[in-house]
C-alpha cells in the first residue's frame, strides 16, 4: 500500500448556516488523476479552497505524503507542493508570461536575475511536459488555452507535485481540451498527482483513474472510473435518476419566423464582431449556434435582443426589424414578441439585490396586468410570481427572496419563467445552463423543447456542445464572426463541429 | 539676451513649483499602482506642511520639522490604509474625509498653539531649507548660456528639490526592476493573482500607502519650509488634486509624471511672472493666468487627453474569493 499523496480526514466547513463540507474524507494515490464531480454548490470548490489555504476548515485533518500538514494560506500550500489552476485564471493581464510565472516566486530583490533564471527553467519545463507558450507575450495577447498552460507552468515552476484543476475545460474548445488532457497524461506519467474538478461526466470518464462524487457537501461515493458509468455517476450526483438526453420528437418546422441577411455588428471599440451572416429560424424548430466564446455569438444575440445596434437586414414574421435608433431597443423587441434569456443572468437577466417578484417584472413592467393607473400593481405582480415559481419549481418558493439568494439553477429558472411565460414568437436563449446543476438543466431543457412543440422559433447560443447536440434541430457553427456551416445534429459529430469551431472550414460550409 | 534671462528665471521657478507636485504625484503613483486610490494627497500634504512648520518654528530645526511632517502624513496614510485595506471601505470617501480633517485640524491646532490667526510663526535661519549652491556656480555664472543654466537653473535649490527629481529614476527602477515593483504593479492589476502566488495583498498595499505617506510628507514640508517660510491656512491650494491630474495625464508612469508636473509647474510659474499679458490691445488678466493650472486639471480629469487606463483593481477592496 503506497502512502497517499493527499489524504483528507473528516473535513467540515460551514459558512453561517450553510454546511458547505460535511465530514469529508478522501484519499488520493500518488501518480493518478483523481476526479471530483458534483453539482454546483455541492462543495467541491470549498474543499479545494481548504486544500489551497483559501479557507480554514472548521474540523478535520490534511495529510500530504503521509505527514499531517496545516495549510493556513496559499504560501503554505505552495510549500507543501500543491499547485492550483483556478477556473478563473489568476493572471495579471498586462504582464508577460514570464513575469506572471515569476510573480511571488522570485529569487532576491532584483528582477533581472529572477527573470533570467525563470526563462531558462521554463524552457526545460516546456520541453519536459510539452507545454509551449511564448514567455515574452503579454497575457492579453494569448488565447485562453495558452493562459491555462501558463497557470500549469506557474504551478510546476513552484515545484508542485500535486496539481488541482478546477473546471479546466469550461473555456476551451474541444481540441484545446484534448490537448489539456494529453498534458495531464504526461504529467501523470512523470509522477505528478492530479485532482480534476468538473461537472462534466464525459471528462471524468475519459481522463480520470478514480472519481469521487459530492452531493450537498458530502462525499457520496468514491469509485474506480473503469468500474462505473456516466448514468451511475449522474444518479450519485443528483440523488435520483436523471435523463442525460432530452426526450423530444422530430421537429416540424413551419414558416420562417426569423430571417437574418448580411448581419454585421461593429462593437464600441470599432471591431467587427459579426461579419455578415445569414440565418433563418423557422416556427417549431430550435437552431443552435455552436462556437467558442467570443466568436460573435454574443453580439448576434445582443442585436436580436435589442441590446446593441447592427447593420444588415433582420425580418421577424416577414416584417423588417429596426437595427439601430428608435424601435431597436429591448422594449421594442419585447413588444414584437421576441423574448430573451440573456447569456449572463447575473448581469443582464436579473438584478441580484432585488426580490424575485421584482425581477419577474423586468422588461414587462409596462404590462397593463402589472399596473393600476400610474402605479405598479405589486399585489398582482406578486401573485403572478407565485404562479411562475410554482410552475417552474423554483426553490425555495419564496418571491420575497433576493435574486442573489437563489442557487444558479433557480436564478435561471426565474429568468426562463419570465421569458417563456410571455409566449413569444421567437425565444433567444444564451447559455441557458451555464453554472446550472444537472437537475435544473433537465428541467430548463424540457421547457425549451415544450415551447418549440407549441410551434415557436428558438435560437440557442451555447458553448456546451452536449447542450447544442441534445437541444438543436439544426446547428450553425460560428467562428470569427462568420457562420462556418450548418449541420443537422444526426449527421454530424463533435469532431466535425470542433473543427468548424476552430475555423477549419468543412467541405459544404 | 534679456529674453534668455527671463526664460531662465521662469524655468527656475517652474522647478521650484513643480517639486511639491512631483512629490505628491509620485506618492499617488505608488498608492494607485497598488490599487489604492488616494484623493487624500491634498490633506496629507497640508497636514505635513503644518506640522513641519510648527516643529521647525518651535525647535528651530528644519530637519526635525521634516520628520514631524512625514510622521503626520504617515499617520493619515495609516488611517486611509485602515479604512480602505483592513476595513475595505470606500477609498474615495476615506480620501475626502482625510482632506476635510486636515483642512480643519491644521487651522484649529495652529490657532490654539501659536495664536497667530491659524498660521505658524515665520521661519528663519535653521528653521528653513536653504538653497544648495553647486561648486563653481558663482565662477561660471558669467559664461554665456551654460553659465546661467548651471548656476541659476540647476544650482541653488533646496535639498528637497533634488530629492524629488531623483525620486523619478528611483521610482522607475523600483517599479520595473525590483521584486517589490513587480508585486506592487501586480497587486494593483489583479490582487487575486498575487494572493494565490502566496504573497500578502494586505502587506503590499500597506507598504505602498506608507511610501505614499512619506512622499506626501516631504511635499508638505517643502511647501512650508522651503518654498515658503511658514504655514498658512489652506496653503496647499489644490496641489494634491493637480498632482492627481498629473498622475492621470502621465498614465501612472514615473517619467511621464515628471513631464506632467513640470508642465503644471510651468503654468504656475508663467502666471507668477507675467501678471497681465498684453496681446496687442487685448489684455489677459492675471486671474486667467492664475486659473490656468486648474483649468488644465479639469480638462485632464474630464478625459480630454486620450484614454487613461487606471490600474485595473484600483479602488476595489480585495476580498478573497474564487
């Protein structure tokens, strides 16, 4: 029996009344990739923050390589040989790669010698692990995949033997994710221990040796990856049977609802984000826009939702939509029966400090049903909120709670309820399940499909290929402001879409 | 030749007037580069001006005065640090409070201490910083061009002037060539990166605020014990805000800060030298000249001089989160 690289014994941590971690014990063998999977809010990140010295556990012990260790801060974690790659990178954007790697691990007060030494060591590390980045490029000049490699190099430069990666593929293309997993394999082969935190079942199945499942602050199971299945893991995560695939009948597309021709979008900085696209969405179908974040999908949604001006022609039910000036704002769009579930619910979909019932009114606050003379009819609004909360199973069912006090999934249910219940002709949906747990994903997907089955048109933008595949009746891939091609989900696969997402044109694009 | 002499005199007073601006501007640079906005430069300078003058008047030693000025400015820095770093308060409000505190307290204490209508007694002898004459300044002053430049422009300032201008290359070197500078710049851009790299965000920010306090202290002491001979009510006259404008104009870079401060100093010097400018019939009144530095401040702060991107984490208290 080898000594575990990491052993946690009975870790508990509470934030006020919320028990984030309850008596968690876990043992990670050296030289393995150990996955930790769980829904949002299951306590994975809290546990890893305790291991990296961000939080102090209320109870429990941490053993590293057979020695009991206390980790009061990040410095202690680094000294214990732990490196962490956060979901949101901790890089200084206007520093070079080299400066970011050296920061906090300098030798001596002068910068020159430190940088020279780091440059040399970086070269060795790059060759040893095939982690290539240009040390003199600034962080804001390199892509997210390269930024992630910088984070890994940062950890290795600090002689990390244990590497924790928190949701590492969230921002990567499928090809970049594959590359990351090759790097992780390589690191494992060199004897490093890796903890991979994710909510994606596929990654767990592909990359890990062992997997631990967390649910509501507790560790519900630890199993060998080879001896389990995605279905079993999903059940362990949610605590009940879940449908990983959306049940839906084939679409019955009707007349065109949305017709986009030659749409161009130029942003505030004068950069052309959408470079002339054509797209049609018919009644009774879901068109999914796939693509890596930042390739013009957001801008497309924002123009349609009346959040920014565009150039070109967009028709709704055959009538042209104003793309700038009066009649092109969100108010006008809603009057034209376009509903919008924006990509970032916390910034664009909700006001986090307002009550749920106030959030339900946003965008529709001029609805006569919510008004009495010149005043808001708050009682009617609250009654309507109660109804929506019940229908969409928002938990806790309390309209007086501030939006920020709901979990991500329930926040999203509030937004989706507000928009879908308007019975729009066209529903715009951006990243409907980002940061949403599996149970709520299932529910939201069902609602979207139900709207489609009522003969409505739906335009879906998502960076999650799984979501694109399970919801869309037709898939368009965006890259660098262009639509690279349209595919039917049953006639394509992740590999082909991945190539299109990376800008490699398909034969019929 | 007469024009040349005038020019030298204007530039000479430009240097004198730019010195307090430069010290305050560099003070702000350290603080803001570390992510702590400081609109309390004015208050710290004023407090330092008073205490340096008061102590110099009482003890007769300008050096004790300087130390007292620095100590009083550091105390206000500590207050600002406590409010904005430890208690994560609003940095603007803390800065405004410090300005009010200094404006009121200096006059109050001065009145009860010296009973001279809110001012300190005039300083003389060892109570003031005296000009330093460079070697051979007298001898070569008669050499055309070079002579006046050497003996009038470069020589004959107080030690604090030379310290202020030496701070510029020193600040550049600290910022871009040392570990401390790297960390300082990083903590103003992304404190989370510094924190996860195992370096104390709080420690770095307090260090920056302390340096800011020392420099503001020198600036204030210079005003009361070198530029003038004693403290008078509101004697900083908005220099802290002009320094802030210069800092934005310089986009938080030391050499550019020097350029910006010299520009403001020049405007002040011109206003002092040319009281009413006659442009062939149209007379520009002295008030317009006096107002120029302030007008330029407003223009810069309103963002007419290109886009200045402040340190990204500036003004935001750091809360550990993932």
